[in-house]
C-alpha cells in the first residue's frame, strides 16, 4: 500500500518534470524563432521561458486540464435544484433577481 503511494507520487513528479521541460523548450524555441525577428526583442534562455510559462499560468489561468471543479459545481447545483419545491425555486430566483438583476426573459411588447 505504501509502495503504491510512493510510485504514484514519483510518477506524478516525473510527469510534472516532463511537462515543465517540454513547455519550457517549446516556449523558448518559439520565442527565439519569432520575437527577435519580428520585434527585435532579445532571446530567452530555458529558465526564462519556464518563468514565462508560469507567469502566463498565473495571469491567464491556463493548463487547467479537465474542468472537474466547474462541472462538479454544476452537477451539485442541478441536484439541489431538482430537490427544491416550486416555492423554493421561486424564492431562489427572487433572491438572484434582487442581487444580480433581471434573469427572466424580457417581457413581450404589447401592441
């Protein structure tokens, strides 16, 4: 049991290391190929490219993989919604309207 956990951790560390190396080299090669020729900017080293990948991850939130968190939230909310009575649903909608604005379809114009 313990050896299996150690193997999982080592496998995870190996994949993270491979991902860092691959993304770092990809960014470095693409940057050094495009940016100096297009804009006259300096070339990057490997660690600068890895830093750029990390910075872009922090700023833009990429590399999320599968969206387990948001899908889990949606599933939980749907389960709660299905368990609500019609009165509870209307009370919930009224609370959303009060906090966030109008959520229903716009009223039909009268002729």
